């Protein structure tokens, strides 16, 4: 999955970018306070993208 597509899904679900790290971006779901690191690669493997979406309670 493209990182841009993953970030779009996160924004639509109400998540926002908390901060930028050296190699990861931290995204937060304000509904429950969960935080997840998203790597800054152009392409993110499907299992990792699904894990990120699941941990942030998206979908």
C-alpha cells in the first residue's frame, strides 16, 4: 500500500499526525488516544498497513 493512501485513510477516520520522527511519523486517534508509528517509506507492506489500521481502530 502506498503511504499516501494509508495516510488518507487515517485522516478520513479522524486520526491526525502527532509528530515527525527521524524515520517514522506518529499518528494518533483522538477518540481513544491510541498512537501508532508509520514508517516513512513510499511503499508499506500490506500486513503492516493492516496492523496500523487495526491498532488505530480504523475501518
